[in-house]
C-alpha cells in the first residue's frame, strides 16, 4: 500500500462516529493544520464524517483560524475530550451552547492515557485531579449539561484515594512531523516540540485504528537518520504532504524555536513596565539558583523575560509541559515553545516528571481565588478554557505561585516614582467568596504541606492554615480602598505586613 496519499484519500478513511486523537498545541505547534482545515471543509460540503469524538491533550489553535476551530460545526463533532479550549473559542462556544458534549481532563492525564492505551493497560491511575472539578464527587470533568458519561472514577489502593481514568478507544490518529520517507518514517527537525506523537500513533495502531500523518517534506526511504525518527513508519498508515506547513501560526520557520541554532537571550526585547512586569519581578524572588521551574501561560511567562533581562536566566532551569527543557519559554499565542531549548522530550514523559514531584516551583495564572485558597483558572461565566496542565503541575510541585492582576476588565494603573496607583479599578473582582470552579484545591494543598503564594501587582498572599494571609503590600496602595474593598472576603493580615520592594516598580 502506498503511504503517501492526497488529503482527500486520507480523509476518506475517517468514518461517522469515529474517535479521533489529534496531536498539536496552541499557536500551531505540531498541529496538523492542513488536515484539520480540509476535514472541516469536507464536512461542510458532504456532511460527512459526522458525530466525531475528538481527543486531544493540549488546546489546539490560535484563537482565530488554526486548530480544532476548523472542526467547530454542530454535527461534525459530537464530543470533545480536551485538556484545554482557550485557543479554540468556536469549539468552546459550541460547548457553552450545548451543541457538543464537552469534557475537560488534565492535559497530563490525556497525554499519559495515550501511553496506557498503546500498552494495553486499563487506564491512568493518578492522584492528579483529586479535590478539583475533575474529581467525580465534584464535577467529574464535565463542562456542560450535555456531558453525561462518567470518564473518571475514585478508587482506593492500600487505603489511599486515587483517580482512575479508563482508556478511550481510538479509531483515527492525526499526527504531524517535518519529513516522512516513503515508508512513513517521520522526523521532526523543523518542529518546536514533539509532544506525544509516537504514543498517539501507537495507541491508534494497537486499537486497530489508522494513523494519518501530516508533513512538510517527502524523502526517499533510508535518507532519514534512524535516531532522528520520532514516529516510526510501522505505526503510520497514510502520509499527507503540506509544503506550506509552518513551525507556528505566526512564522514559517525559526531555527531558534526548533532548537537548531542558539542565539543570545539578549536578543529578546525586555518587557515594558506594566503590572505584568511588576508581578513577574516579585514572583522571580521566589526562585533560587538551580531550581527546576514550570511557567504557565499569561503573566507567568513574563518571569523568563525578567530573568533574561536581569542576566540570571542561565542559573535557572525553565520547563514547559509540552516537553521543552531549558531555554526561554515564549508567551502569547505561541506559548508552549521555548527560545533555544536545551532538550525536547515527549510531552507524556515531561508529565511523568511533574507528577512525581520533580518541579521545585511552578508559576501559574488565575481567574479567581477564594477564602479557602482555591483557585479557578478553567471556567468563569461564559469563558470556558479548561485546566490544561495546571492540575498536574500545581498538585505536584513543591512550591506553587499564582500570578495575576488583583481585578480584571478595565483595570488601569499608573506605575511611576517607584510605586503604583490605581487609576481605574477593574470591574471584575477576582478574590471571591467561592470560586466558580476548583482548578486548585487550597485544602488539598494544605494536606500535603505545599508552600503556596498568590502574587498580584498590589499585594502578596500566602496560604496559611486559617486561610489567605496578606503578607506584602505595594508602595502607593491603600490597604482599605485598593485591597480590602476589592475583595469579597476578609483575609488574615500579617502582623509584620511588609512593603513590596520599590525596585519592582521602576
């Protein structure tokens, strides 16, 4: 059988009601964009295939034209089991409108599930998700009313509680690399990550399904170095070429992101003075030389930029869940890649390391914080983003630091003269009596003796046994007006309330 086929021939293999596992990450990273777009177009013309179940660990898209939004049509997708939707607003909207069944499972769990499917194990057994909205005693990862099936169970092993995520049978895998030879062996020399492409391919193959791969180049068999093969051809059924394939949604190719060329970090422009930079500077004070670190999307990604600007990035070991180790994690729409990484590993193996307690400290964003120290970063009102890797990361790191502005929507500040003034308060309070969804459990963190901080542009809290304790206040901030009146609950105020370093505000 010829493995190099047209996209039409490949898509003809996808049948109604199939479960389709997709490789990819936000910003077009390792995303089989061409195939996804053509699949969406095929459905619009033919109304086939229909009622697909999508399974993907990462959020896939760029909030615009890339990713699973290409498949966001009622009837094409019946169910989406995803780690994140923040980069796919059209698919998230279908979930909010109850036009699809929406399930959110931790990114690391789905990534590891591809391994358990491939190896014939019953599923993933882990503590990740306990006491969060993933826990079936709370929400069970169900993101809307249409999601009715239980995809996670509580079990007991030797007197301890664990979560059990049963395997999901895969009919079709859609993966990506850079080059394929005529026997389907695939390399990833121009990719910014490799994610868990090999595990997805193995899982589909061992389920009796098919594997479709998208690549940029076609080569003769034997021309790819065996050590460079990231997905062996024995797992691959069909290869589709897209000569216009890009490394990310915003660039055709970047050797620094692919790890093929190294360049000085000084080439990265410094962050402008803003609340993001203030928060990043204060958060960076929780670092020490040699730390192994995870940075989350949004404001936390600025910590790497601050470390590069101040000249100590080489003393730290930044990692991101997509499998990047070392270098400088990038922010914005291409979060999930690193500038000049030292190593690129399988995403599922990165999560193995995280789940086992390998992180010294992690920095994550937040949408809400409540009086119990719970954090919501997955669902607020009409915004459905999902947990991504946050639950794996936050439940297993030795120290957890949440970073974000104190209020949201319309917040304006004046940062000058080494202090900060609130010009216009945000209309949305983020420190609330009770979070809309528990992405991080303060009580669980206390039970495992985690060190937890919450850093904003105007103050710092620490998780204490009695609840949130205010430990630092920014210069220029009025305690009553700018902090206490902007919260829905009263925090503990430390007896030795400190003033944040004025150097953060210059």
